[in-house]
């Protein structure tokens, strides 16, 4: 299983694999899991300390060599990841061991250290009798942390069964191609066939199973996709073929007829047991479904489980086979992060539980959105403290908290080049304040799958709320806010570059509380890449589209229900657009605005003193001495009433100042838009053809010139 990407798991010894989800973001921080054969622990007895040595020398040696390679290279990109072959070699050693003893377990993850209060993860590759006992024991030791159960195939049945029997334990289930669909599996005909099959024909069964997993074809495709020279490709394919024979040899050794028969019967029993208890599963669940699973109907089963389980999401892998977690292209850590499925307490904290993408993860994301940068060739301009406009992002403060407030182009087309450029040029991660429908839906229906927003969550987007706003500022983040929201991003014909902001300030006072720097910005170019044919007003006149809009809106979480006007229109729809030959995007980040001038420190002192004195201390005195019994406390109560009145007047002044600053920020955004609309008229490379000619002459990685500043 590919699990690199964030230093995310740390494995230690236990009756089964015990891993800790860690927020470390350095992919070099991986060490091996230890193999153990310890006996189970009781539900009340703390688990013993892990042994100091590993149970498998060959794999440990390879992992150490991989770690040494990273250390010598000094770069994350040179990291050597262990392959499925390494783990099959370990399983081969385990199968051929003759020392007896209880079952052995090994980790398919490369891991390092864990952070404090990190949740427990148990990986279940197959049947494990001790899972429930281990879960209860660990929950007893750390009742406030969730326990992750990662179950693949029959392991998914086990995880569901454990969750059904322990509904009061905070479990997080990750189920890869669950075998709850075994009754509809193509393996079913093998059971009666194997009962009458002569021994000499049994050797063909592992070959059939191997082909059904899709692993051999994946090996070939992975080699072909490298696009190496023909001779080198043939050489690698030959080497892969040799590894495949070794892999099948292990299968033959590990799956004699009796073992395979017992395994199939066990899967059927586990599947029936789990299905009979699905109604009792309360755990939060993430289903991983392969589209080309020849062993189980995993895609259909994923949908069935999502409809059946109370709290369930699904992630689909259309080109993957049954052995999903053995594929190099599948990174479990990235999946968990993208699905916002990582938490360290009872509730998910979008700020403290967030882990930024690692450089390899960001490069993969960047490659997928690279076409937007190539097509629009964005021009980035920023403003220094002295008011001078410069090309690039030199005027952006490196230290937070910083609040970027700007114009939301049609469908948010500016987001991809904006976030990518900040990361690549300044190593700054913009934490976007996003619509809640990117994180949850009120019901399943016609809205896009939540998985379509995984990239935004990977890049730090959080659902809009005052709490998340507060936590982002407290963590000194760079926050991206669009006050116009959905109404601005889904504007009507002729409303390009028009701001749809609420009448009252929604962000200034929160920014002022933390002394955040506000940077207004504008972006233009949407009218050069598209033209709206049918907007919201047009669609609402057509009965079919009107009904569709109503259905979509009913699925989405509602925002701004307490205000009126155009900005309160949060109907979800998709305008019909005519694309154009792409023009160019232009960004201008205005002069940074400091918020410390709103008497933030004085207001905080007055407010905190009022809260502590009036709301907390005074009731204690009254309870002890009685209301009015002590003249001293009567005088104190009067003084506190005066303090409260002073606080209210201060708040009123603060609100007035905040609103003035709010209008100033809005005006600056409009000035940025006007500046860019005027200046782009003088850009000789505004159109696509001149840019292509320039890049063909100077190289496609060269910066295309623009207008004079």
C-alpha cells in the first residue's frame, strides 16, 4: 500500500498492526513497522510495551536501505518507496517459518514518529480474532481519541462487525473493496469446483486469482506509462515478469487447496455476519471502491453501503483493480486528507486537524490544474508598502495572519492559478473560506460528489463559519475570503466585475481582533474566456431548469438566511456558458491594510476585564454573602455596571470604524479591477496566439511579458 506523503502513520507492535496518524508533513520521516507475535491484552489491562527488535530481517534491511538513500540524497523527491514485492518477500518468510506460535502481523506502511494525542489506526488485511478486544482496550486507555479501522476485502467485514458490536466507541472505518458483496462475487463458482478438482490442477487457481486482482496488468501499465526507450521498457517488463512469477509462487505456497477452501468459506461467513448487522453500525465510514475489481462487485457494493450506513462517504477509483491498496498510484494518506477524514478528537477541527500537502502531493495537484495556467498565462501584480505596484508577489507579507479579500470570478476560475502561484512562488498556503456544500450535503441527489472537492480540501479550504475564521486567524494563517460568495461566482449577464457584498461588515472586526493584515485584490479575464448564454434569470423561466435548481438548492447547506437583498440569493445552479479562445488572467493585490488602528488591544482588555469581573466573579460573591448584604459588593456591582456601559459605547465606536474600513476594502477591490481592465488593453500578449508564438520562441517555461507598469 502506498502510504507515503505526510509522515502520517507510525506503526508499533501489538496483537495486530497498530499505527498512529501523525500530522508530520515530512515524507522522509518513515521507519518500518515491527512484526510481533504477542498475545492479546485484556480490555482492562494496558497493553505491554512493544519489543525492541523486528521479526523480519530482510524487509527491515530494505527499509533501512531506503531510509539511507533518502538521507544521502538529501531531497524528498529521491525517496525510495517499498513495493508490493518487498512485502510478499516478508510474507514468504512468515509462511515458511517453522517456529510455531500465534499469528504474525506486518505493516504495509512506512512510518515514523507520531504526534501527541494522535488517533489509533488498526489495519485489517484479513481475519483477526483479536480486533474487538484490542479496540476496547485502546478505547479504555484513550477514550477521547478516535480509533481507525482500515479493512480491505474480508477485513472490511471484520471492521463493520466490530463497529456494529461497539456502537459507543468512536470508530472511523476505511473500507477498501469490502467483501460484504461476496454473495455476488465471481469467486462463488470456485467453491464447488475446487471440491472436485484433482490436486495437480490446483496450481492453476492462484494464477486465476492473480489475474483477477488486476495486479499483473497494473505492473505492465505502470512500466508502459513511464514512456521509456523501447529497449529499457522491454528490460523492465522482463524484470517485472520475473517478479510476477515470484509473486505467484508465494500465492501457491500460501494457498493450498485446504487453505483456499477455508478462506473462501470464511469470507462467505464473515460477509453474511457483517451484512446482518449493518443496521447497528454508527461509525463514520469511508468506502474505497475500485471500478475494475474482477473479484468483487465493489463499485455497486460501495453505493449500497453508502445508502445503508448512517454516516458514509465513498471514493471511487475507476481504473483500479481488487488489490487497491497495493497500487502505486493509490496513497491512503492523501485519500484520508482529501476526504477530511482525519481527526484527533470527537469532532473534526478543520484548522488544527488539517495537514498541508507534501511537496509530492502538491506537485501531483499542480500537474492536474497546470492546463489552466498554460491557457490563461496569469499576470500577478502586488503592491509594496510604499504603494508601488510590482510584478510578482513581492508585496505579500510572509507572516500571518493575513486576510485576502477579493472579487470572485465566474465559477471561481481564478482559484487554481491563484493558489498554485502562491504555493510555488512564495511557499504560502491560502486557506480558503468555502461554501459548506463542498464538505457535506443535506442529502444525496444531483449535487456533485463530495470527492470532486477533495483537491480544495487538500489545499486548505474550510467551511465558512465564525469559529473557523477565528481559528485561522489565531493560527496566523493566510486566509482567502470572497464576501460576494456564491452570488458573485454565479453572476448574471452583464454583471462581470460587479461586487455583491453584504451591506454590513462580516470580517473586519474579526481581523482587527488579531491584528490581521488585509490585502484587497482584483482579478479580471473571465470575459475573455467565456460568455454566459443562459444565466439564472433565464433558467428560472424554463420549467425543467427551475425544478433542477430547486432540487440542487434543497441539497445544499443554506447560508445568509438572516439577510436580504441580492447577496442572500444562494440558489445553486450552473449557467450555460459559451467558451472562447482563452484570453489572459490579471491579478492585482492592493496595498496591505493594517487593522491595528481599531483600538483592538484596548477593546480586548476592557472586554476581558468585564467578562471576568462581572460575569464570573460577582455571582460568586452574591451566592456567598447574599445580594445587597455587603455595601462593598454593592459598590462593586455599580462600578461594573458602569464598565459594561463603557464597553457598549466602545463596541459602538468599534463597529463604526469597522464599517468604515469595510467600505475602504471594498473600494480598493473595485480600484484593482478598474486598474486591470484599463491596463490589459495595452498588453500585446493578451490573446492566445501571440503568447504561443512567444513561448515557442523563448521556451514554454519562460515568463510572457505584459503591459508596462
